[in-house]
């Protein structure tokens, strides 16, 4: 393969990079999760506090990752930073975790896209269904038009990624613009045109349980953190960002501030427009057939059309975030393969577009299997739990690398160091501990799954050593030949 075809292309601008941050984060959580959080926290002010706390925590993570991304601007994100700080084993286990359960995120987004689209274009019922047990939970498996549409959405986003990173960046910008317009319409519409809106809704609590301590607040925060998840995607494509030392920190910080303000204003709009009981009984696990909280808020100024508008927003948001997922995550396994720590098929780049097409294809195929099987819901819980374990270690690598690489150029240094990364690390420890208490079965399975990657790591490490030995032997034979 020619050398020019062997490297990623730095085609992502500041606008593209900021769009990846925003579009990766804003999916459907901000339009749905407030109902679950209201059920957990028990008052509008506590829900708002949970959104703000989760946003500030995510911003602290972004500020920390910004230094790492500027220091090591290569494809792979956390994998690159963990490897530099702690060695191959922790880095491999992170990549292994993302390979086994990471595709559940794309599967969930593809299924969300199909579900929301079915509200606009009814597909009919499932063709086949069956109930079985997984991780101690009853899972309803269904197969029908929704599953086919979900797989089609995953394939579509994979195909878009094949066109090249510059084209993918422009697609991300378009999706981001559409999402932000939708959020702004809800916020402005509620505050200026909702007839029933009143600040009494924000301060009054009726017919609900009172907040019962840090455990409930932590559960509400975890729900919010799912909505904030995605800020770590940009570092995964750092190898394709122009002027990464400057662009990555600016894009991460700008994108996170935009998302934080949007989320807090959107939730303030929900509680301004609706009585708290209306938020509590919005669409969630407890009220599966109810209208979403965003839909109810939109109805206050758009009437029945508000639900249609929000449904279109759901469709666009889920598809945009799905595209982000298939843009970013395959770069982890591409980097691992290039380092000799994963299957070789993840390493090649396509000839024209210079993208890891095989890595994207395999990720899309695995996500399609999960989307059609309906087994991704429990895997997404494992993903969030496992991610925060590695988030904590990755943030700690800022301290490690400042000691092991003191003279390395750092175009950006974490604002508020060492307080900001330390606060993020302590919060990650608390969240992981809280999840162990609230979801012990999924947490134990997540830890077990990570540990099961160790034998595979030993296999790849041995293969890498054999390969290095073969190269060394070839070099010695060549030198001896020249000396004869």
C-alpha cells in the first residue's frame, strides 16, 4: 500500500469538531430523561440541580480530556491516553470493553430512530416475538419492520462514513444545526408563547415523594449523564482533526458549554411549562405509553402539532448521534490494530477516502445484530458503568503523564488543574460505587466482561512479540548478508 494511503487525513475543522461534540451528546436524553429524574429526585429544583451537576462533571471531564487530546492527537482517544500512562494492558481492556458492549450504543440509537419514525409512519406490529431471561431480567425479543429500519439506519450511517472524514464532518454539522434549531424552538416557544406556563410550576411540588438523599440524587445524575454521554467521542478522531493542539481543546470546551446551557434551559422550560406531576408521568419505563416531556412542553404553545414536531426532532437527533457513534468508536479498534493489539482486519484504510472502512463495517455489523436481537438494553447499562471506570483512570493519566512526560509540548493545560481533574476522578469513583449498589448484577457482569479480555490481550501481546522477533531476525540476516 502506498504511504499516502496509509495515514488518516486531517480533514476536520473547528466547526466540524465542535459539531461532533454537540451532535454526539445531544441525542434523545434531553427530551426524555427528565421524567425519570423527576421520579427519582422528587422536585423540579433537585432535577435541575442534577442536570447542572452532571453537566459540570462532564465539563470537568472535557477540560481534562482537552489536555490529553492536545498532547497526544492520535486516533483512539482513551485507548491512546491509557496506553501512554499505564501501558498496553489497561488500554487493551478499554478497547475490548468498547468492542464487546460499545456497539449496544449504536444499536440503541438505531432502534430509537426506528421507534420514533414509526410514530410518523406506522410500520405495523412485530412479525415474531418471544420472551426470555438475560442477566436476571425478562427481555421481550421482537422482529419486524422496526428492526429492519433500525438496521437500515445503522448501515446508512456506516455508508456515509465511507465517503471520508471531511464529508462526515459536514454531515455532523448539518445534524447539529437541525438539533439546535429544535431545542431553541422548544425553549423560545415555552418562554414566549406557552399560555399555561408559570414560575409556580418550578417551585411547587404536589402529589410526589420527597427527595430521599444522595442515593436518589445519584440515580438522577446517572440518568442525566447518559444524556451528556458523548463528549469523549472527539478525542477518538483526533488523528483526523486539523491543528489538533488548538482545535481539540477549543471544540471540546465550546461544545460542552453549548450543551450544558441548552440542557439546563430546556429543562427549565419543561418545568416552567408543566406542573411537576405532568413531568413525572411523562414517557418513561413507568409510563411507556405517555407523551414525552418535550412533547408535552411543545404542546403548550403548538397544540397537537407539538408532538409531531418533537417526534421529527427525535428522529433527526437519534440519527445524528448514531452517525457520531459510527464515526468515532471504530477509530479505537483501528488504533489497536495498528499497534498490533487487535485483529488485523481493523487496521487497513480505504484507498480513496482514507477511512478505517473495515473497522466501521464490523462495528456496524455487530450493532445490527444487537439491534435485530433486542438484547442491547442491558448492554447499555454495562457500557455506562464500564465507561466511568475508564473515565476515572483516563482523567488520572493527566497526573501520570505530567510526571512521565514533563517536557512534552502541551498546547493546552487543564483549566483549574489539579482541582478539576481530581474532582472528576472522585465523582467517577462515587458514580461507579453508586451503580454497584443500585445495579449489582449488571455491574458485576461488566467487571467480569472486562477481566475476560485479559486472555485475549496475552494472545495479541505474544503475537506482537513474535512479529517483532521475526523483523529483528530478518534485519540481522540482512546485515550478515551485507557483511559477507
